C-alpha cells in the first residue's frame, strides 16, 4: 500500500469531519424545531363568570402550519370584551341617585295589607336603567329609623330602561298594625335608595301608621317594574 503524504491525510480527515457536522445539522433542523419553547401571546382574557360575561370573555387561538421559511409555532390570539368592560358598560347605563326623583304612589289596601308603590322617575336628559330592589327605611322627625330593615320578596329582577321622564316602581307592603296588633308609629319620611347606589332620596311620608315592632312588623319590598304602579 502506498503511503499518503501528511497533507493528503489531513485533507481527508477534514472532509470527514465536515460530512459528519452536516449530518448532525440536518437532524436538528427537522421536525423537532416545532418543539421550541412556547411563545408568549399578547392579550387578556379574564376568567368567565357565566352568562353574558362568558360570551364576552371567550378567546380563540389559531396556530398556522409551518412552511419552509416560516416561523414554527406562529399563532394569533383573538380576545373578546373582558367582563370588566361589560360591567363598566352596565355601570355607565345605570340610573344614579342624582338623576332620579323618588315618590310614593297611592295605597292599594287589601286583606289587612297596605300596599304602596315606590316610584323612581328619570329626571336626567339621558336614558338610564334600574334593576333589582330599592333600599327603604322609615324615619321619624329626628331622622332615626323606625322599625327593622325591610325584607325582599322573592322575585326575578329585570332591567328597566328609563327614557327621560319615564318611571319604574317597586311594591312595598306591610300588615296594617290595627289588624295585626303590631306596635305602630307614624313616620315623617321614607328614605329610598336606588338599586346599586349609596346615596338615598328622602320622601315625605303621608301613608299613616306603619308597624315598627312586635309580630307582623315586617315591611316587604318587590323588584322594580316599568311604570308607576299596578
């Protein structure tokens, strides 16, 4: 066998190393490239709480297939309106105390019960909404509450939309103290708080005695409905 010169031998070794390096590089750029570290996608999707919030908070992620020269794992994120924005929209549409006038409609007595409509009227120049129960408390001439806090009758709250000048009413009922035997007092005013508001409205009370203690002293409230009474 002919002896190769040192320069020829070194050239052969270099060629073999290059071939091996090329083989390893090809294996690393194949299907395993898609298993690179996950990308961080921009956008926010708050936890769904059910109902409209579930729809508004829905999000979908669509991944595009890798193609020669494209970036593996490329994705787009589509996010709906977060529930916080939905809540904010409802808050903006709600009637605030400063936009309302409170009044008490005529009594519609029956079977030993006194039944009064609590009426809220939109006095603002915008359309707004009320939903749920009013807050209510009888006051004496010194501003002290008479009787226990009212209780809520079972009911399904609905959103009542009030254009300027329109009204919503919620029933307030209690047993006539002359019939029930409850201790009675005659309030000077009724304090009415619109749903989800903190500031109350004061209405002069002209409905006569109300039960303030003893048996059958509960005052019950109903949810708001459109109009000024039944």
